[in-house]
């Protein structure tokens, strides 16, 4: 007998352990249609946050739904090595234990990171299990396992030999604390109050000067031009003249460029190509020299380009000393307070410096063409469709992708350098030596590249390498391309676009047909969650208090396309109460002695009007749910579940059973409730599996319920009759509520119940 109170803590863990790999092995079902989903690989350092919870909930709902329908399903799991994040976590732990990380050789640090990964990594996988993720964990992949590493090398070598990977000196985001290039995704842009300093640059061979405005005066020693707009009449006479950089012997030309905003600052832009993205573009257009004056450690360089009194100083200190000297020498014209955006490294918390460094790049523009085409022609569809515009905007303006990182944890770039800068890219050192010898270079003259690949490089290969590529595997044949990708909008550029580019290049096919972009989860006030605001909603705490099913159902309920999710504890509490209603319905049917074993109704026939009606409503309900899945409207599906279970089944049909108790109605009640569990199962797998097991319906609903189908012919006439009766009942209940009648009170009903069929008159007591 079911316990009186619904308490998910008593069965959720047991249900998961009893049903996971045994029923979700990810093996091929002969003759079944395939349905597969890629799990976005969480960082091995990660802990489940509410964004993860939303992604995994939607994916698990899709997988369980198709598994119940008999599809050959695969939800490919795995984790990402998260290069910078993992190295940083382990380094901090080592430093806390007294280890001097800086003194460790690269191989020593790598060994310690692997040890940490085996011992403490993948905590998030255990948390995924707690929320009911029904993935075949035995098939889990890691972006640095042996097979994946070989595949990454294969991709790099092929792209390099095809001319799509190159090494070049370019401007990159440089983290001066971590001493590595980082991606745009690893930057947090913060709007802060700052100062715009107006500095005088003296005109060469003249007593005059030109005034530039800058928020970064310490970069002035890397200036190689001053630019003005070609239509700015204030400065047109000066174009072609030269100005002197203060405290140096260098002069730079005044040039014209249409990028300059005449209304901003003084209308004169100091052009520092080696330290600013926009200046870099100007420098390219005008073939300007590129001078680096900031070192990789965040200090001023000690080169001759930097005045002696600033050499080797930390940037903040250098700025302070420079401004004091400019003011003392009368070169600081004025200053104004401004709001400007400062980029910070999300891991280090330090200001990111644009630096000109030698890096490895992917020719993204060439690869982007095919990836744009498949979305334009509808081969790949975004849900909601509006995200196509975001995708196109980035893809059509795409820049080369910097794929090298100056850390030790990751896939080491398979390149070797000769004594004169020759580059040999090969799969193994032996192949590199052979290639070098053909150029008269010996093994002892070769130097191995120390940089590793950007984490997103290996993640971009996720759709096909996880399935066995470059080998021809059954999984690859069966499940590539996958069916749908579910993820957040914030990685459209960094993951989705790159998976499309890589998959189309290497597989010559799209990696997935549909891309479902879910919303951002915010707090109840619509504010983005952050630790500093103190408004973080912890999914683990919610599951502990209300159960995983309640959190899952809530997230699906709030997933309205195009609208951010405002999640609060009250929402999860409401879902828990709804699940309690299902629990109580099961207890009622159980106390009535209704048998669920072999509860199919196909063979007994249905004669009673009430039973025709509930079966018709069930079939309508199942059709609606099926369409909701086609449209990826999980919010509609949860509302339909609530409507059918609460308003139709519990509040009317179960009440009617109290007055119409016969073998046919009992069989129908058992079959309808079994179908409710099947339909609700993808959204709330723990309670539905537990109820199915206790009631004797099935050990797990993920395998479907043959024999419980209710798709039999029903009478539309009977359905209409009962609909009218239900409408009457609702009106009577409204009257009772309006008059404040207690549930035990009788009301005098002036209606002709005698006009209703005897079967319906017999259950009229439902109005109480």
C-alpha cells in the first residue's frame, strides 16, 4: 500500500539505481527508428546550476518520451576537460597545500591534474543522476580520453594540411594573470566609471599641438599614428603632418580613417594597433607598424619604446606616474568622467589586455559558408526561429578563431618547429621527424609546440567523435546526424556554430536537424542570478526540499519560448502539490481495490457513457501532448497534463467512480491512470516509475506500456452528453462556492435531472 504522504526522499534514489543502465543502455534496437540527443558536456570542474538543470530536464524529457514510444534512443553523455578552469582549480588546491605550482614541470602538473580528475572530477555527473538524467553512462566520453585525443589530432592535422589552420601574429584577449589567450566567452564585460584624459601631442617642426583623448594613457608609447575623420574640417589641414609621442624620440603621422567618430572625445584617435582591436584594424588598413609596450605579465615592457621611468612597472602604477608627469609638464589638457566597458577574465578577475602575440587560428570564414547555407535552406532549424538572426549576424561577420592556449592541461598542438621557424604539423613525433629530415633538419633541431588547444576546439567535434569517428562505427551509422540539440543561447557562437562548421567539413552532413534554444533562468523579479546579488536559486537545494520531479516539472512548465524563466521556490512548491494530487489519486484507486495488472480495456469493450467520455478525453490529451513535442512546447505539455489529470481525471472522473463502481469502470480507471503515468513520466520520472512499480503496472515506464493503450473507438454522442453534464456540474459547483455552501450541505436544485440518462443521474452526487 502506498504511504499516505508523498515523500520523494524515500524512493527517488532507489528508483534511479533500479532503472538506469539496465533500461537505458544506448544499444541499437533492431528495426526501430533512431532518436538521439547530444548532452552538452559540462566542465569536469562543474557543479549543477539552474541553467544546467533546465538543459538536462528538457533533454531527458525528449529522450524518455521517445523511448516510451519505442524509438532506438541515445542520449550521448560526457564531460569536457575545461582547460583553463580545471588547471586553475587544481593549481589553487595545490597552492593551498603548500605546493609551489610555478616550480612544477609541465608533466608534473599534468599528472597532478589527472589525479584530481580521477578522484574529485565529474561531481556534476552524480548530480545529473540525482535529477533523473536517464543517459547510458557506460557510454560516457571525456574530451581528453584516448580516442577523443587521437581524433582531435586527426582533425587538426587535416585542417592544417588543407590550409584551414594557420599560425600568425594577431591581437588576442590576453589574461595577464593566467598568462594565456582566452576566448570572448571567458570574458565578463563590466560597465564602470572611468576617466577620459585629453593629452597634447606636439606637432613636428611647429609650436602647435594636437589633442587626443584616451582612457588608457599608458599605451601611448605603442602609438603608430593619430587618426582623424576625412570630413573633419578641424584637422584636414594637419593630415600628412607628424606628431611627437611624449617622452620618446618617435614621431607618427596624422592619417584619415572613416572609422573615427568626429563627436567622440576630441575627434582625434591615437592608433595603437598592438593594444586595441579597432586600432589593429586601422593599422592593417594603413600598413602601420605594430609596437607592443605591455608585457604578458601585465607590466610595462623594458624595451626602448617605453620611457625609462616606466619600464617594468605594473600597469596601474605606470599609469599613475605617467599622468603625474604629463600634468607636471603641461601636456595633460583636461580630463572628464566617463562610463566605459572594461573586460575582465571570468576565471582570474583581472583586466584583459588586447595583446599582439603569435597564435594558432582556424579560417572560420571559409568553414562558415556551408554552416550558413544549411540554416538558410531549412536543413537546420532553430526553435524559436528568432535565434537564426543572432546566428547569421555572427557567422556573416566571423573572424579567425584563435585556438591556442598557453597552459598545460589540454590537447597539445601537434606542431614542431625547425631552427629557422619551419613548421611541421604531423600526427606523431615520428612523422614530424621524417618531414623535417626531408628538409635537411635533424630530430635534435626540432622543438615541440608547448601550446594546447582551446577547449571549444574539441567540443566542436562532439557530434561525431563521441560516436566513434574517425572509425566507421555502428553508433555513427545509426545515430549521426542526431535529432535535436538543446542548449542555451549564450553558446550559439562558441559551440553550435562550431559544431556545424566542423561536422559539415568532416562528415559532409549536418550534425542535428533541430536546435532548441531555451531561455535564461532568472529570479522571480526577472533579475539575472548572481552570487553578488544573493539571488541564486540552487537546484540541488530545491530537489532536496521538494524532490527532483517537482523541479523538473516546474522548469518545463515555465519554458515559454522567447521568454526568460522567472524561477522561485513557490513555483516548485506548486508543482510538488500537483504531484501530490497524482499520488493521492493512485492511493484512492488502490484503496478501491482496482487491479492494474493486465488492465488493458481493448478486449472487454466499453459501454458506459462516462467511460466513453474519459477515453475520448484521454485520446485527445495524448494527441495534444504528441503535437506539443513536435513543436517543442514543453510549457503547453505541462499545462495539458495538469488540465487532464487535475480537472478531468481527478476532479470529475475519480469523483464519479464513487457513484459508478463496476468492472468496466474499474478497468477503464486502471487503464487511464496507467496512461497518465506514461504521459507524465518524461516530466516526473521518479514518482511515475515508483507508482507504476507499486501498483503492479511496470517496473519502469521508460520501456512503454503495451496493452494499456486506450485508442479504441468512442461515441461522439456519448462524449457530448457527458460534456454537457460536466458543464452543469461546474455551474452547480460555482453556485455552491458563490453562496458559501459547505461541502456537507445540500442545495435545492431546480433542474430536470430526470431528463438526463439514468447513468448520469446516478452519479449526480458528484456535485458535493
